[in-house]
């Protein structure tokens, strides 16, 4: 299938499939003609649609990523401001690290 999908020498494989006979018999010209040819034609049609859809999806995804990079991901001004504030809150390290109390019964002493 890889050889057929790469479109390298696929006619040879198609003719071998069309001439195939049951095990133990010699190949006979067009013994399996129509089903063998239909298999390869169907494989090319399905494969070409698959490749076309894959290429189109990669191109569309590239355009979307570029659009998102330039416009802020499709967010309006208020939403992008909120995302900027959220990132500052979440990803900024604490200014001062608070140490735990040295005395374990500090809560009992404060009452």
C-alpha cells in the first residue's frame, strides 16, 4: 500500500493483483480483473481526498494561527485586557516569601 500511495510503480502492482489466482495455480491474465482494478481506483480516489483534506486543513490551521497571533486570538479589547491581567496574576512569582512560624503553638498563644 505504501508503494501505491507513493505512486511509484503502482501499475505493476495493479496488474499483479488483476492477474492473481488462488494459491497453487499459475497467474492468469485478468483472472481477477475488475475487482483488482476497482480496488486501486478506489484507493486512489479515497487517498486523494484524504491528502487534499489534509493539505487544506494544514493551510487553514496556519492561517488561523497567524490570524490569532496578529489579532489576539479573536478576542475583543476587554477580553484581551482580562487575559493580560490573568497572565500577570498567574505567572508572576510572589514578591515576598512568607516563612511559617517557628513556634508550632503560635495559634494557641494568640488567644
